[in-house]
């Protein structure tokens, strides 16, 4: 589908720079290829420090990265307050250059509706791109509810009430938009996060990264408070020191606020020789690391957030034909099916046992890898997601009285 070039979309994202945020980048470039004018507001960071540049037809406006908050209302107010100020500043700059028709807000946080409400005065509509369930994210991060949890439930409700159309990353998120957000079912589109198989391809990888080990496990993603890295370390310790699987290595790809703590935990357990921390990797370097692993691990613990979230790393392992070990999560099973083994919820010893099971059965690894890649190619790749994304935008413009 090709649309009129006078349709201008403003995408706002707070927690990752663009084009580093792979979901947002695929959405932006897909919309450009469909004929939309696309501008993006994102923070700087991770080498993306130009305040303005055009990449693949996408106009990217970046602001200084706000200080990331890990605890306390004051810290979060500082982070999000700075972000909101930059959103309004850059949106005004973009509006003066070319008026936009739709603001697409990519959470967290659930605050972009404030910008959308202001521009609604000029006929702009809000497309909510639901990346995370923020109330559950808060609960998972701090292990409790409380005042901030209640505030986030209010923000979530206001976000859905402001949105004309919303995009959910999976069926569980769609249910939240309808049940908790009160959106009409026909205005909620499941737009799954998925790799672009044209560029995310299996290959030999970099054999030097194996460190001579017979079996290599890989992790890619954020290294933070809620990603289960503590459980992965316990599982690795049990695998090596109790189950006796010493001919192994773990490659950890990514960055995050607890990276140094995780490295120290590995050292304190005497596991330093079994781990390589690569930091953030992109493009060919990421493929070189992930293609060399034998098993992809996803240690995200079972909690109200993770149980209904789709993990990008699981999709990436499957795309590269790697079997997966993860805890038994509802949406984890929806994504991986028979391409994964599922450990008992938050049980690191069972997680280690599932890794050991795959280490001992290379035929099962091969079979599961083939099933996983076929699942992506046949049902879950970005090629299958693109029509849903474009349909969501066709819906929002139709509700504005403008059809292709």
C-alpha cells in the first residue's frame, strides 16, 4: 500500500535512542517505505549523539539523555520531567517545519499522552504503541505496589483514553487495552515485535568467541533489575559446579544499569572464566556473537509483567535457528512453542537442568532450532507484522475522515 505523502507521523520514544530501538526503527522505516513522512523524537545515547539527522528517509531529532532513575519518586520526576520538556520543545520545532497528523507514543513512560492532548487542539490524533505494561513493570522492578503504582495505573488509563488507535505487541497487551483501557476491539491492533529476516540471518559466527568450549549459551538484551540476571548466575553456578558441565561458556551481550553488579556477581562465584561480557553489539557484530552460540537463554522471571510480555531476545534466537531455554511464561510459550524448553517458574536449578538437557542432546537442539526459525518465517517475522502496522494507521486516518 502506498499513501499520500502529505501524511506526517511524529514518533516519540523515551527509553532508547533511535535507530537503536529496533522495534521503533522497523516501524519508522516501514512507514517511510509506505509513503508516510516520519519524524522521530528520541534521547541521545550509545553513540547516537547527533541532535538531528536523516537516516533512510526518517527525520530523527534527539535530545540529551535524561538521568535514568532506578528508585524514588524524585528521581523519576527528574528523568521524566526532562523528557517531557524536550518532547514539547522538539515537537514545536518539527511543527513549524511541517505539521504532523498523528503522534505515535512508544512507552515507557505512559506520559506521552500529555503531548498528544496538547496537539489534539490542532486536530492531531494519538497512536499508542504499547511496548511495556508500566504498572506491572514498576511492580517487577521494585517488588511492591504503592503510590507510584497507583499513579501509573492512572497514567495508563489516561493514555488509552487519549489514544484514537493503539498497537499491542501481543494478545495479552491487546486484552489490557480493551479490558483495562476501555478501547474498542476494532481500534486495537496486534503489531508484534519481530526481526527483519532479510538482515537477521543464520551463519557461522565468530568461533573465537566460543573460547574453546563445547557448548555455548548466549544472552542478548538489557541487563537490569527485572531481567533475571541473578537467576541466570545461579543457574550457571549450578550447571557448572553441581551438574558438572564445565565445558561451557556464556556470552552476555547488552548493556544496562546493573551490568557492573552482574560482572561482580560472576567474579564472586568464581565463574569469571566461563563468561564473556561483550557490551552492546549491533549489526554484523551482534550476528557474529549470536550465531556462534548453541543455546539462547531468556532468564526473565515469572511475574505479572514478564508473563504477558513478548521477549525480543527469544524471537532473535529463534530467527537464528537457536533452541531456547526460558522460564514458563504465558507469552513465552506463545512465541516459541516447541522451539524452547520451559523451566519451572523462577527455579534456577531447573533452568540449569534444562540447559544440561540440551547440552546432552545435540539432535534436539538442531530440531528445535529448525522449528523456531520456521515459526518465525511462517508466522512471526516483520513481513507478517507490516500489514498490521499499516492497517492500524489506515484505521486512525479513516477515523480522521481521511482514507488512502
